[in-house]
């Protein structure tokens, strides 16, 4: 975790690119902030007092390592061997907190006093508000006005944790616009504020930094699989992808193990030809959004289009540059999972295993019928979050 | 010679650069506003290419971008509107926007169209300096299009030097750490920053932008640079007035009164 001299073709290079994707496409107003981060993040992450504090909090506060659970009834159903990586058991209910803990420790070491963040469904907002409460730092979270209405319980959680939730009223009033507003806030407050981005998106070094903080997921999977099966390598790792932070974490330590098939589940919405979809790799083309060059859903004129997904966490018109590269290089296989398929998978997991998954994670589960894995193959699914926040949606299908 | 370079050679101070959004308030207002600005006494103009996600812009310009897109504005439409503008427009004309629509149009195709219609320079705030130098500069140079860079109070001297060495025309000096449309006016902190930059003896003249809105702020800015840029305040003028020509004449005269 020390140097940026990654030999891997799938890791970021010293210019901040994964293949042709990445970079730092930011207005000059953000340049000093991003440069400060770029010049310091690897050094700080490598410091022993950082690692001690980070690992200590992951263990005692987040509850890591999270279990790797052999889902026997689900395995029987699909006639293969399925393990669930239980990120849903993290404090605050999803993997998001791995990143917010890492970033707030980094922000403190950079001398920042305030935190700004964006959120869609509110999971990253809650994870950010949580660590700000823990560290006694001021927290402002931008959230699309429409999402504020749709996700009232998470808004209440953030407020209870002491964060200020500011509505993003511009554009479509959802995650994309909340991100724009958080970036504008950072432009207006360049010296005392750190921006905690919630996914592997944004200008370099954010995608790499967030992936490193989430990489604890695949680090643990390797150790746990070795204990359970005698081999640290599964045949498949499956994760859902919106921006792609849980997938980045689940794939990270397997990127160079080419025998491990990496599978990404995007939000197909009503279907990729329906006009109501968020399947970026199927519908997007190369472009620049939120500071990096990646694959982007856009009009012919280069205007960003509004995605649709039943899952607010996957409702994003872009994808992290690392994933764009994994797609481009065929290192990962992408599926577009419809709203209906994700609901069916959520119901199935609940009944077969007694685990109610987040709608996002249900997209990863919904790849199983397509996978055709054999009984002696090992499949790891990253169960990125729990479904409590989605009950209002699930209730419509009961 | 490029019209921007020529302007600063012949007219080194008190240059008023006005920004407006193409296709706003109405789709076909672009040329009308451009001509009115020339007639009213602007020294150069920046035509904004609307974008769905203008992160460097405050609310006023965001709303104008959104309205222009709803009106049907696009890069292609803008070039159609600007065709033959050089029959009547003598001012230097810049296009300002975000990089994604330019990438989708194709950088070479874009520069070629700029040259054809008589655009002199581009301001693309989210185009990284390094990417420009490595990839796009030869294309800009081939078509004689100047790329205008921004500097801010947080930009290091080293980076200002790098930008100065690779610039022509002028440098866009952002007055404060903010998005467009800030209401701070010109503060003591800003004056220290302007003085620091002036003491560097840069090759290129500077125009000060962000927070310039009226005669007073314009005159103050002109004490520290070759002129200033007005954006959000002008958008409000065209937004609020039915008679565009009259409103633009009144506004520009008030800003430049006695100059």
C-alpha cells in the first residue's frame, strides 16, 4: 500500500489513469486542493500511526472483519458454492464506512476542520455524518431535493448525527447534482474543508484512494477463503456497480489473478432499451463528468442524461474510471440487471438465507441465474449493504 | 494576428469582457446579444456554451445554462448561429464552456469550426493544463485558437509561471475562491493577490473575473489588471429585460461610464 509504482495493468498509473480513463478534469479553483491530496495521500496512508488508527477503527467501530458466509440454501438453488461477503453487517449498514473512516483520518492529518459530502440514497451521507460525529468535525451533506423526499429516514439519521443536510436544487435534483453542489462548496471553501467523495469517481486521486480504503473487502475475502476452502482464489467475484466503490473493494486484490472472473452488475432499470436505465457501460460512451474521463451516459451533444434505477445507490450516469478500464479491457464482465430481477433476488435471499439485502446488492445476486457456475466452483458475492433502508420499496412487492 | 492579441496591444487597459450564455433567454438571442454588446462598447465577449453540469458556476449561470438547453441549444446550433458573424462583429470572441461537449464534438472538428466562424479563443475551465499541452495544443495552434487559462488566489507562483509560458492572449484571474456570481466585491485579500501576480511581470495581460458586477467593481479591478470580466450580473440584465438592446446599452454604459 506504499507506492504508486503499480506494475498491474489494472491499477492507476502515476498520471492518474486506468488505461485511457481517469485523470483530473477540474477547474483551476479545485487544483490546489486536489494537488494537496494527490501529493500526500499515499504518504499518509503508509504512516504507521495512520494504519494503527484506521485498522483499529475498522475492527472496533465498524466491526471488521465482516464474515464470509457460505450460503448453503442459495448454493443448492444455483447448484454451485456461494459465499456472501457480509458488508451489510458493517456499522451503518453498508461498506461505505470503510471509505469515510479512511478519508476523515486523512483529512485530519491534512489539517482540515470541516467535511463536505454528497449523497444519493443517503448511505454515504450517513457514513460521513457518523465519522464526523466520531471525530467532532463539522459536516455538510448535499443531497438532491428529490432524494431528500424519497429517503426521509436517512435524512433524519444524518441530522441526529449532527450533520447539516443541504438540498441540491439544480438540474435533476438527484445524486449527480448533489455531487455538483458538493464540488461547488469545496471551490468556495478551499482551505479548511475536505470533500469526502463516496465512490471511486472524481478527479485523481479519489478513485484510487477510495479503492484502497475499500480494498479491505478483498483482502479479507482472500484470507477467509483460504481458511474455508484451502485456496484464496474463488472462480467468480460478483459485485454491483453504480460509481463502483464496493466492486472496487471486492475486486482489488484479485485484479491480477486472471483466473478469477470479475463480474459487475449494473442497474438496467426497466431494461437497457427502455430509456429508463442506469446501465452505463451498455448505454454510455467516453466522456468527462465530476473530474474524470470515464464512460458516461450522455446525449450526442455531450450533455449528461438522467439515469433511472429502482436503487438510489446505482442511479448514477457514470462509472468509476477503474471500472471503465476493466470493461474496456474485458477484465470484468458486465451485466445489466433490471429493477424486477433485483426485487426477485432480494425476495429470494430473504427467504432462503434470512438476509434482507440492500437493493443495490440485490443486483449482484441477480447475476446468479446467468452465471451457470458448476458445483465445484466458488462464487463470492459482495453483499454490500442491508435492506432496511429499502423496506418502503420492498413493501410494494409483498 | 489573433484579435485577442491585437486588442491588448492596442488597448492595454480598461477592457470590458462580457460573458453571456448562448441560446438564452431565447434560443435565437445569441447574435442579437453579441451585436448589442459590440454596439454598447464591450471590448471582447465570451459566449457560454451551456452544459448540464457546470460545476464552476453559481446559481445564475446554472439557471441560464439549463434554460438554454431546454431552448434547444447545442454546440452545433451555436456554430450555425455564429456563421457569418464576422460580417458585422469586429470584437474578439471567445467561447467558454466545459470540456465534455467539446470532446463529443471532436476537438479538431471544434477548433476547425471556431476558425471558420471567426472565434478567437476558448475557455474550458475543466480542461487540465497537462492534457492541453500534451494532446490538444497542436490542434489549437493549427487553427489559430487561443486557449485561455484560469488562475486563482490559491494558484502557486510556479504554476502561474507555467500557465503564463503556455498562454497567449490573456490570463483569466479569478478574484476569489468561489464559483461564479459571488457577491464579495474586491477585498483587501484580493488586492494582495493582484499585487503578488502583478509583481511577477508575466508575459500575458490579465483580466479579473468573478464578483465584478458594476462600475465600481469594474474600475477597482481595472486598477490591478488589463480589464475585467462580467458574467452573472450581465445574465441578470438579459434575464430581466424584454428590450434586450436597450437594457444592454444602458448596462454597459453604466459600467464603462467616463472611461
